[in-house]
C-alpha cells in the first residue's frame, strides 16, 4: 500500500535504503540529436550503498512542492506494517518533478514495490500540474538505469565531470532521465 509520509510515520524515512548490486555500466551515446545506450556487464559484480537521503522529513510533510511516499508491506508479528520502499519528490528548478530518492528493501526488489512508488510519483507530479519527471542515476547503477528506461523515461543528458572531486566515485558519470507527460 502506498501512503504519504506524515508526522506519525516519518520514522520510516530512509529505512528502506539498503545496499544494491552493481552488475555493470550503462554506456550512453548521443548521436543525431538523440540518446541511445549499450550495457557493459561486469565480470565481478559488487555491492554498493548510497548515503541515505539527506533531506529532513519535516520539510516534506504537508508541502505542495514536495512529497514522500512509502510502500508499506504486510504487518509483522506485532501488527506493524513495514516500510518496504520510499520515493522522495520535489518540484525542481526546471519545472519537472524531481525524484530525489527511490529505494526499495532488498527483500522486496523485483516485486513491484519500485513500480508502485514510481507510479505514485507520476500521480503526484501530474496532480501538481508539472510537465514530467526527472531523476539522476549513475552509469554504474545499471539496475536503476534499466528500471527508469522500462518505465518510459529517456536519457536527457550525461554529466561526465559531476563526481570528479570525489575520489571514491570519480569514475562514475551522472545520467539524467526524463519523462514528459504531454
């Protein structure tokens, strides 16, 4: 079930942020005014963890320009519904709805949780009158790149220098994805 973040469930914020497997890299190519891509699969996949979303939950509750939605799973043995995933959204400077974060617990991946959260983001953006969605991924987060492409997003740009000042990730490239509603 998709529920908005409120003061009573804000403790669930960032609880679904768990490591993911890095299996390969997206290789975007810009030619003739449009983007295409290929994939490079790694011989030795490895796990990676992103820092939790740095936003303050309080800054998203009851705001027309920001929202957080949780996917809550079945109740556990004490009757609590677990947070299986979250999507963090805001109105971006360019007018699009920006997906600041979308994460799903490992145990719930490939079960429709991410898709349900993505669709909640689409509904929120449309209800706010925004023209579409935008999100940044990294080229080595191939699973995320595949996910956004599968959901109808297209590459809008690639930034090859954005992580240069961070030695641990300096080889990563930022891939910006967009979905226009009209």
